[in-house]
C-alpha cells in the first residue's frame, strides 16, 4: 500500500532525476480541476493551466498541500474529497470528513497533505480535483496551496 513508511523507504533508495513541478493552485473556474498559476518550478514537465504534462517516463511522487477555511461549520458533517487524476482518470483519492456545527468553533482552518507514488509515462496528464473548492483558503494562506510532481527514476 501507499503508506508514509513505504514512501520513506522508497525515497531513501532512489535519487531525483531532474523532472519536477511545483505550482500554486487556486479554485477552478469552469471545471472541478484546481487551477495552476503563479511562479513555480517546471523542469522537464509542461505546466498548463489545469494539469502537468509528463515529458519523461518514470517513478513520480505526486503531492498536494491544501489549506481550508470554514467560516461557519455546516449543520451536518462535510466530506472533502481530493482526487489525483492521470489522463482524467482517478489515480488516487482521499476523503476526509469535517466537523458538524455542534462540535467545532465558528471559524475552522484545516490542512490536507496528499502524497502518491506512481509510475507515469510520457504525455501523461496529471491534475488534482476538489469536490468543495469553495472552502479552499485563498485569503490568508494562498501561497501554501501547492500541487506538484517529482521524478525519481
């Protein structure tokens, strides 16, 4: 399985091979995919508005760090789903349930970090979707919402 212990063991035994991308993300405009923008790193990877296009095949670490702000908690639990897509198909997904109004304060900040280690081919398109982008915190922590890939072999 893809557990943190597995990642640590794998990463200790491989070295980075140059292809990398690290981009800020923001809420989507006309789709569920988060937008990539701002200054970032794009080395041997094509960085487009909603996806990263792989130029060299190999083993890649896909990562996403997102911050959320709930200005008021909903009356029922809210499920946040992050999906990593490869060629528009779900390759990895995470579901996290957030509190209901009776169990949390009026304003709540949450952070999610998603990691996924997978083999990618040339021309594979990698993107990230979020089922409730309205909760993405773009006001107080906009520079900390990032998405990227790092090639290891």
